[in-house]
C-alpha cells in the first residue's frame, strides 16, 4: 500500500514533465475553397501560460491571446482583421512530439488543421 502511494505521488509530481514540447516553430496548410493557404506559428510555454504568434502569409505576426497549456492540450485566441474590423477566433488543440492538431470555427463552420514542428 505504501509503495502504491509513493508511485502515485511520483506520477503526479512528474506530470508536468510529460507535457508535450510546444516551444518553437510550427507550420502547415489550411485548406480553403480557394486552395491551401500556408500557416505558421511560434509558441512558447511558461508553466501553464502559452505565448507566441501566428504569421500571416506576408509574414506579419499576430500575437496569440489568453494562451493556456495543460499537458498535451492548448487553447488560445487570435484577433484577425479581414478589412472590416477584427474577428476573434478561439483555438483548441492537442500537441504531440511532432504534430499539433488545431480546431476553431468560423461562423459555425468547424475548421480543423494540423501543424508539424518546423526545424
């Protein structure tokens, strides 16, 4: 019984070490009716806080807001302006060693895409 408690305590204490490594550059494509659009991000985890930026096709950074990380799950938002004022997109995702699966929606239409760790 005592051994189980020690093992459980160790597992709980080492949980943050199992968190996926999201730090660095990520890239992929977003399928649109006009064809695939390249997307890229940089992320940095600091405990449960996630910071970074998405990059527009012209390279302009858009800072992520309210970023959170819990184990392999992330969430954040982006304010994107298509010329008629900003629209806030809320993203959720699951990160693994080399892949990040993201989900958001636009006007009720789900948008799912995958990024790969770059470099």
